[in-house]
C-alpha cells in the first residue's frame, strides 16, 4: 500500500458505537498486520482510556496536534498491541471549537498534521458526537467516513444530516471523500426491532451496509473498564469474532494488501 488510508468514524448521535468500533477495528486491523494509528478526537477521551492510556500519561494530546507546533510523531503513544498507536485526547479538547474559531484554515489543521504519517498506515479518527469543528477536521483529513449505526428504532434518523455535511466537505475542498460504509452495531438477533432496523437499513442504503453486524455483547461493554480492546479482554467472545470479521471486510473494501515481509 503506497499511501495512507484515513477513515473518520462519525455519527453525530452519541452512544452508537463509534469509540467501540475505533478501538476494536483498530485492534483487529493491527493484529492482522496493518500498522494502524487511532486519533482520539473526542474530548471525553474514551478511546484513550479504552486502550489503556490513563489521563496522567497523556503528555501530548490531539489538542497540541491541532493547536500547537507538535508533529504527529511527537503525539503518538504506543498501546498493548504492537502495530496500534494512538494520539490521546483530554478534556481540554472541549474548548477547541472556541479556541480555534479564529485560526486560519481551521478545518484543515488535522489534514496538515497527518501529512507526515508513516507511509502505509491506516488512520482511524474517533469523532465526537457532534458535527462541529472537530468532526469537520476529521472529514477534511479523511479519504472515507465509516458510519456506525445502532440497531434501534431511530437509527436512520440523523443520517441525512450527516450525508449533507459530507456533501459540504466535498464541495469545500475534499472532493474525493467517500462513505466507506455503514456498520450496524449493538444488534440483538432475538429482538424483532433489531431485525427490522437491519432490513430498513439494507433496503435504504443497499451495499453501503457492511454484511457483518456487531452483536450486543456484554464482554464488549466490559472491556473498557479493563482498559483493553475486547479482542484482548476476551478473544473468544462473540463481540471479538464480529470485530475480527468486520476488520477483514473493511480492509477488503479499502483494498488494503498486507505488506509482505
Ligand atoms: P459512541 O462512541 O458512539 O458514543 P460507544 O462506542 O462509546 O459509542 O458505545 C456506547 C456504549 O455502548 C458504551 O458503554 C459501550 O461499551 C457500549 N457498547 C458499544 N458496542 C457494544 C456492543 N457491541 N455490545 C454491548 N455494548 C456495547
Ligand atoms: Mg465515543
């Protein structure tokens, strides 16, 4: 793979599985041999916590990357998974919208800093639950957007607003921005509602919806309190199996080939 793939994991709804997907897709891709960088772009810092980076360890954060002179390499931290690194976030990021409002090219700050990423990396950006300046920075920097959709009643609501934002980003200087696809999360196969939402999503969005669905699985929700991806916390769980399978589909859709040694 000659250049980098930059993926914004976005949905302005909270609690739909963005962070869980960023952590576990990142872990699965890295364990499959794809060097992966996770950018924690949410002031809540849940992706950082979930990968074992305690608040007191977060020396240089994504805020420094956006607002300061730090380079991407300056801000990268290693995780327990060899090929997975992260730029952590702290709550100071919550004032970024205000602090950066007067900055020139304020939607291109992340794009610029990602230019010196190691060649052949996959860069996953965990977006906050809003379509503000941070998510715009992610979309301007990205090649594609991955949209987690929780398999619940109002799942498709809000999607048109997200697609409108993507259209604006295309018109505003990132014409090749794609939608990588839609991932159904927290699905309960015993629940008719989940099945109905899946049928609706596939009827409306067609092949954009990934074949793999992430099931609701208690091991997935427990893993963050052990500061681990579920792939390390319980590799045999249904949640781990689903994220491993999804990572292969995702890599195939990105047309990634593993670097041969
Ligand atoms: P977002 O980043 O979109 O706000 P999260 O990834 O933080 O969403 O997920 C919201 C909550 O749902 C978290 O408590 C998370 O642990 C839980 N969760 C996410 N995916 C699953 C799943 N497949 N099974 C069970 N719980 C899940
Ligand atoms: Mg999140």
